[in-house]
């Protein structure tokens, strides 16, 4: 199963401008994304199968169908590749959550309806990228990785989307003003991640509709005013 990722940011500072005191030249355009997507796809599959330390750059290149030098052309190291993989994956999740919430409110739905739509969007994302989700959840428990700061940052962006909907729900009176928004946002995101992984690992016969219905009932009955 393939994985779709957003193109990561261009690495490195823009080249200096020519001539004394000239303005810096504009940053170069992003490198072509098909190769990077193949590398992400290969890396996430291999690392999910055998772990980060056991996975070599040579194996990633072979799985992606490119030369080893192509990996280093796109990423300075295996660590950087993995860090960018996590960044892009969680950014894509955050974008899908935001789109689901905005579309629901634009159609006249409540903020609790938006939370429900975000749950479905999260389940759909995880169903399409189970290996990436597995790696993300595993990394949450590790504190000694060089990419910990990046993971914390992108996690914060995903949580900020959920928090914004919760704050709007409190502001409009749909949810209690005593709600602990940051903790509730973490609980909701964690609920979706863990429930989806359990579904994929131990209850694969269930449909996404069934899993969504169970979680939606929990949110509507326990969180909604």
C-alpha cells in the first residue's frame, strides 16, 4: 500500500546574492517530489518492519528503486530522512483534520459535529497510512531521539487544530467553560490513534464506519453538552 506525503521544506539557506551588498537570491524551488515520496514510502515500510536502527540507507534505496547516492542527494542522513518523514506525515494529518472541521462548520454543523468529522478524518488517514501511524505512536514514548524537538513541534500543530475547535465550542456554549482544552485535545487525538491501531491490529474485520460510529457515540455522549 502506498503512502501520500506533502513535500517537505527546502533544506538549507538560500544562496547569497551576487555583488557587494546585494539582496539574497530567492530560495531554490523544491526538488522533484516523486523520488522523495518513493524514499518516504520505502523508509516508513522498512522501519515499521524491522526498526529504525536495523534499517540501512542501502535498503531504503533498494526498496525505493534508486541509487544510494539519491538518498543522500535528497537527505543529508538517515536521521534527516526519518525526521522529515515524521514531519510530513503529521502535517498531512493536521491538514486533514483542519479540512474536515472547516467543511463541517461551513455546512452549518456544530463544533461537536466538527469534532466528529475530525475523528472520521483521523481514522481515514490512519487506515491509509498504518505504518506511519505506528512509527509516530512509537516515537512519542522515546525522549532521546535527535528529532524529538521536530516531533514535539508537529504534534503541537496537530493538537492546535483540535484545540481551536474545542475553544470555539466553549465560546459558543456547546461545551462547558470548565473544559480543560489542552488535555481534552490530547485525549481526543490519542483516542483516535490508539483505537485505530487496535482496530488495524486486532479487529481488522471491522469497517471504518463501525469504528467511527463507536468513537463518535463516545464524543457525542460524553463530551458534547
